């Protein structure tokens, strides 16, 4: 395992910051690697573990199916969602993108983020990540990330 310095999510900025992720990202579903990238970025926002985004070229195109419905982020804009598909396995709304991000977040345009809890496994380097608690946020928790995290029971008012 990569011995990294500890990071408290309470030291992350608001508004969020986009920065390069230096570890290889891998997302698995149905025994297949559906996304793999050495070019990922992470978004850091107060109280949440990093959200990882990969360029669309690093995602198997047949692994995603656009679905109806959006959500709004006050910082990044309108998110569009995808089901993740591998063989007969389908995971609803397992990934999202910002097709027209707000100013300051243009780097995320069309890049894809995956909910670690809605796929079979997600990795940063060789470490299997833990999904952020709750069903709304898509942060990836690794050994160096310290909480408490929004999404945990009792955090609704944060």
C-alpha cells in the first residue's frame, strides 16, 4: 500500500478544488474492467472524500447507458447519469458527468465519475476504495482520508 500522509476532509476547500490524481484508477463490474485511467482528477470539497473523474476515452463505451434525470451541484452544474453495464449485469445510475460545467470546473466536461458502491469494485492504485456513506455522494475513501464524512448518519444538517 502507498504510505501517503493523512488528509482530513475538513481541510478540503469550499468551493471544491479539482486536481490531478497520481494513482491509476480502475472500476470493475461483472468481472470486467469498465474504466481504467492514469489521467484521472479528483475533486476535493469540505467534509467529503475525493470524487474521482476519468476521461471518457478511458471508459469502455459499451459499459455505459445514458438515463433520464439530472441533479444540480451549486458549484459544478447539472449532472447527467448513466447505468453501468457489463454482460448481463446492470447497475442503475452508477456514473455521472457534467456536460456543461459551470465556470471553474470546465476540466470536468464529459469526464465520468463512478459511485464506488454501485459497481463491484473501484481502485486507486492497488487499494480498493470504500464508498462514501449514504446514497447521494460519490466520494472514494482510501487509507489516508480521514472524516467524519458527510453522508454518515446524523450528517444531514452539515
